[in-house]
C-alpha cells in the first residue's frame, strides 16, 4: 500500500525568482554605484618613525617599505604626503639616550617636538598627531615609572602630561596617549588646559591589547621590556566587555577621539563600540599586521593591493572612522582597487 504522506504526480512549478541580489553585482559600474563602504584616503593616518641625528632614511628590515626618518627628511616628506592626499600623520620618536624615567620624552628640544615643528612649517595643512608614551624612552622598556618592579600608575600619568604639553607647545594638533594608565586621559587633559593648550585635541588609545602583533614596532623602537611584560596595564584580548568599558571611560574623561589596536583582532569591538560612543573611532593596523600582509604578498600568497584593500574595508565596515596604517601611502597612490 503506497505511503500517502509522499506526494505523487508532477511536481508543481517553482515560483518565479523575483529577488536576485546578483542584479546589482553584474557590472563594475553597478557595483561601484551601490557600494556601502569605501576607504577614502582622507580617513587614513600615516605612522612615521623619527630618529635623532642626520643621514639617509634607514630601512626597517621587518617592515619592508617603511623607514626611520631624521628631522632633515621631514620637510620633503610632509609636502609629498600633502600632494598624495594624506591628511594626517602619527609620529613615533626613537630616543637618542634612554633613562629610567624616560625624561627625553618630554624634552622641549627632543626628537618629536622638532619633528612637529618641521612638519608644520613645511606642510601646515597636515594634521600632526603624536604618540604620548614612555616605552621608547625608558631604559627598562616599560611605558611608565617603575617602582618595585611594577609600573606606578599615577606617577606615570603625571609624566605623560608633561610629554603631551611638550608636544602641544611644538604645535601638535593632536596628542595620543598609548600607555594604558588608568586616568591618563583626564590627567593629560588637565595638564594641557593648565598650560593654555585647550585647543589641542586628545586621541586616546582606549583599547590597546597586550598583543603578539607589536614585534616589529618594538624592534624599531628598541622598547621590549627588560623584565616582565605589559600585561599588567595593557588590555587582556579575551575581555570584550572590559574593552568597551575602557572606551566609554576615556570618552567621559575628555578624549576627543578613541582608538583600538590591533585592528583586525578588534573588529567585534569596533562594531560594538560604534553604538556606545559618540566621538570619532579609529583602528590601528599595527606593525605585525603590516608585516604579515607584506611577507605573505612577497611570497605570492595573495595580491597585496587587493588584500590590503579588503582589510581596510573590513575596518571601515566594522565602524572605524579613521584607520592608522603603514599602507596609507600605497592606498593614496592608487595601489589597486579590487573589482
């Protein structure tokens, strides 16, 4: 006896397929017309390493295409960046001499204040931002004052305020504290305001993870800690709710912009933070991410321009208003737009 649950006879004709998303993917013109996300050059920030002394730009072996500049290089570099459409740079200094307290970091004639002055003279429309931290200047490699083998939070905040003021006096448009000290934003804001720099903007590295992707940067800056690690103050990558708390706290303390780093491991945080904070949100595609993409492309794993573009689009799609990336100049020069 046949099973009556099984339909018999000719199958009915399928309904017409009215919803066809592929219609708007059919040609390059259609795809460009309806694209939701793009990576405008104006949203990219170019990191620059500046070392003391003179001489030609010094290549960085672990970061192909990236160099250490001297002050004498910066006028030509600033003008070139403006012509390429780059709107902003983020400066990192290389110390001539390191001290336990990192005192060279707040020297008025130090490498970063000199770099700021050189760039603002040559390229006045360039937004000059500066990293505010002590790790590149301390003899022990930690981001602040060390007492009893621990980084002293409040004493470090006081020194970060001095660094920020030195950079603002030189003409920095934006200072960017990255030491991950509790209360650093409020302390720096107070120091800037007390010295008459109310107009200097503050860009907080609000969520800076204790990451494996900082290796090339630490090689350039010679800032690997001589003991322990930075997990006592940098963010635990496992903690998403805590990361959001840090972002909200920095906004409340007076930050004008916020940053997460590394970029690709923080996509979820960008997406969640976009609905929690109201000020501009940035992602830092750090040295290890840059090196990873560069070395893979050089070995033929993928097309470099297409891979870079895809990662930057992902950051924008997740919610980043700005992206700090060593690929900024490549993108500005039109190095590939995948179709």
